C-alpha cells in the first residue's frame, strides 16, 4: 500500500525547543517522530511512501535516504513554494498512480490501526477522527449515525462546538479526489478541498473515530505531554519489539472488570491473575491498577485493541 506523509511544515511554535529541526524530526523518547511514523506505516502494510518536503529538506533526506534501512521504499517531492496540504499531495500524483492511498501528517504521533482504516475505505474520502474533550485547537468534523460527514468547523469557539470529533489529519483517499485540487496553487484539505467536496456532494465523505492514541505535537506543551504519554504506556511506540501496553482510565475499575469478565466468559477467560483471554486476534491480559482508577492492558496488539474498544463501550453503557 502507498502513503503520503506531509513533512514540509516549519514548526514555528516549536522553535523555542526544536533547535532548528523540522517538526517531524523532533525526538520522541530519543527517536525522531517521523521515524516512529514510518515504522507505524510499515507495521500496517504501507511499504511505499512519498514524503513532501519544504523546510530543511536535507535533514529528512539524509536521515531516511531511499528508506531501505527502515524496511520501506521512500520517494520525495520537494516544494520550492508551499502548496498547502492538498497541493503537496497533488504534487505526488505520479507516485499515487491511480491507487487508493493514505495521507498522514508528519507532525502527529499515533498508534492507530491504519491497515483497518484503509480496509474500510471504499471511495471518496475517509477521515480518521479522534474524540477530544478539549477540541478548540482542532478542526471539528460532524457526522451522522452512519459516519457520513455533514459538516466541518475549523477551530471554533466553545459556543460553536457541537461535537468532540476532531480531524487527525489522517485521510484514506481515492485517486479521483486529486482531480478537485487545482495545480500549482496553495490549497488545503481542511480549509479548501473538504468543504468544497461536501458542498458539491459528488464524492462520498465519511468520518471514523479511531481506537488508540493520537497527539499533534505542534506546541511545546503537547510535545512534552506526548513523551510523557509514551513513558506511561498511553502511547505505544511503533517500531518497538515489546508487546503493547495501554493504560485506560475509568470511573470504577472493579465494576468495569466485572462487566469485562461477563462479556468475555464465553471466550474462556482466565481470572487467576486479573483477566487473560485468547481471541482470534491473539492473547491479551487485563488488570486494574493499584494506584488509580484505571485498567492496564497488554499482550498481542490486535487483541489489546479489541479489549480496549470493548472496555470503552462497556463503560459508556454503564453511564
């Protein structure tokens, strides 16, 4: 599968701590964020990548070269004049070559199941969404019950907030989307292309709330928090050989453990030490933390994701 990574941003708000590095090259627990992103894509089956460059392009080229050291094949498209997010992707049209493809910002950290996102994408646009309790800094995406997009709100004030669903800057796109982007013109997905497509109604547009961790490291505070989240197990670092561990805060850990046990009893759950269950996706272990109301999940990645999704659903049902 193919993916385009947008890596041309200057990272103005991070300059106080970036020492001139491109934002995607900021270290995340000692490894550049962009290297974590490439590892995530590789783990999800994306073996051909195109990186869009503008600010400090040599820093990225020299680190990744042709991608062979990272298990992928990398091409580059450099912009002399910034073309915006959509314009930068159009610059990769020859790389995309008529296939469905993924677009991902090089400025964000996540551990999403991107292969599953692509598998669920049929045509048009599918936007990966994250539920955020404080959505003001982001672009909000309004959907109906079937996931069809009905509206966009770009960084609204609180009195205009009507959803907690924010765009992560991760898009599964069909190649015909490119025909709506003007050539050699600065053009942005969120501000220009997506509102236009929604108004015209010519292509299907869907949003999907993803399970897992996502963080835009655009400010020093967000960058430091992302590093802390990785240390605390909230963000599973792609590219590691260890099994993923997640910490899931909850209101009542004992009650949630009971609900999980009841839901998983038919799968032969073992209750000798927390809750261990073998699923078609592998084995996972679930146990409450001693120091706060939260559950710890570890084991095979797909099984951990499935348990996390079940725990979130059950807690919501208990409200």
